[in-house]
């Protein structure tokens, strides 16, 4: 006999567990979460390795512009259990290292190189009033100029996404504010940068003990007994007004936080969505742990040089002083990863980033509308196939709970 539940959540990562907790706080306790892995947490898991704190999903920091997300998190784990940092991030550029963001710190480059970058930036298409292009490579050139495009943005994005920038859409970046040439020139003349212009993560919180998983654990603790581990979704049958899941659970409503391709296959692989699903591409990332001495205060550094396999590295003890000294972890696209690069541990995140290829927005809209009409709702990084950080995943879970219970 099948088990009946009102809400079934696919995936027990930060989105799924936050959503279950939000339902619980609204008096909805009839919830089951199915998690394919042997442990919950998804990309928010942390490990202790030789005294080093390693966030195996890659860079994870608490920073949000949504007060309600802070309120939700700090109601589960007190703010006093975090350290608050002013972000220190760097860009390794043509043999030199400057502060992020690049356009406001060109003055830190050697004079001739800095001036070349500045002049290229001031000739960008947006500055000249040219129309906005439709693919990411042309958009970067239009937005920041050829020199920043060729030296930093294009190689970096090739490394992180594993596709050519011309294959990517611009919907995920096109709402960035217009480039402030006056501020760029002022930073050049004054040899300084107003940190208030940091595009994101100007400051962030990190747990005083453990890793980012402490946030996940605090949110998940009240719903832990509702998580069924080691239970991948292999069969979904739309029965009447609900769903039969894995031939063992009858759910009134299904909420999906996992990549849609496997979910659609479990639901029978309706061919009408195949073209859309083909555009929901995913980037896999390897996070590797290394031991190297460092004496700077950097939190992380972007590495666009394509002769270097990894694209970003993090200096753990600088944001987690309770971690062993000398810990560095690196993010490398799985297509570029080669083992044996001095790592003491590595972890493959098969589903790390949703790739915003051209047409992806219409594709995910078609998939979500198809399933929403059948009472299956997608939310979070994978359910919405959008590059949502943890804070946005929680906020989107809040919006869905409001909609489901309204």
C-alpha cells in the first residue's frame, strides 16, 4: 500500500529543506523529502579534512540583499555564531594581481597596461550608445570593451561554464546597471575605489565553527525526520489530481528542486519537451583541497588565464580562522580537471551550475509551465534552472510557499 502525503519535495538541499521548514512553520507538517544521496545538503555540504574546513560545493558565503532571508536564517542559528567580513577578492591578470571589480581597479595595474585597459573600457559599445547585442561574448565586449573581454571576462567564463561565450544568452546579465564612466575615471585619477560600488558580496558572514553546512544543518534540523535518504526518483506517474512517486508514495503536490532532465525521464519523457530540456545544460565542477602557505588576507582570487586549469581559488583560513593554516581550495570545470595537481582531496559536483545557453529562459519556462499545470512546481537553482545562490533559493522557496498556501 502506498504512503500518502500532501507535499512531496524532490531534493533535500538548501532549497528543499528551507521549503519544508517554511511549510512546517505555516502549520503544514504532511511533507516528505526524497534525497538521492546518502546525506542531505547538496551543494551546501562541508567536510573536515586534515583540520581544513572544506565546502565541497565550492564558494559558499552568507550574503543577501533580502532582510527576510537573514531573519529566517538567524532565527535558526544566531548571528553571533558568525564572523562578518569585508570582502577581499582579487583578479590575477596578465602576471599582476588587482582588486575586484576590474573596471574600478585598473589603476592598480602597471601604468602602460592599465591605461590600455582603461582606454578600451571607455570605448565600449554601451558608452558609445551602440545597441545591446544578443549573445554573451558580444555583450561583454559591448559592456566592458575588448581588452577586459579578451584578458579577463571571456577566458574566465570559458573556464567556469565549459562552453563558448557566444553560445550563452544575456538575460542573466543584461539587467546590470549602466557602466559609470565618471566613477571609473575617478577611480583612475584618485587611485582608489568606493567599496559601495561593489556589485555583490561587499560583506559576508561565515560560521565561527565548521563550514557553510552549519547554516544548512540549522535549517534542516526541524525537518530531518521527514527526509528519506538514498531515494532517487525513478518513477513519476500522474494519477488523478496528484502524483504517484516511485510506486510507493501518493502526493497531492510535488515540488522539484532537482535537475529537470532526470525528473522528466522518470515522468515518462513526454517528447513535446525534449527540445526545451536539451537547452537545460549543466556544468560540473571539481572542488579540490590543497595545502600551500600564504600570508595575505585574500578570501578568494579569480584566475582567467586559460593555461591554469582552475578558475577560482579560496584561502580558507582567511574566512575560517578555526581551520588549519595553509588550506586552499580550487574550483575547476570538470572538462578541464586533471587529478594529480597536488590535491589532498577532491569532490566532483556533477550538477554545479545551470549554463545560461541561448534560449534557456524560454526552455525552463516551458518545462515549469508544463509541470505546474500538473501540480509539480520547480524552485531553486535546479527547479528554476537559474544561477541562484543559497539566499535566493531560500527567498524563492518563501514565494512558492506563499503561492501554495494562498
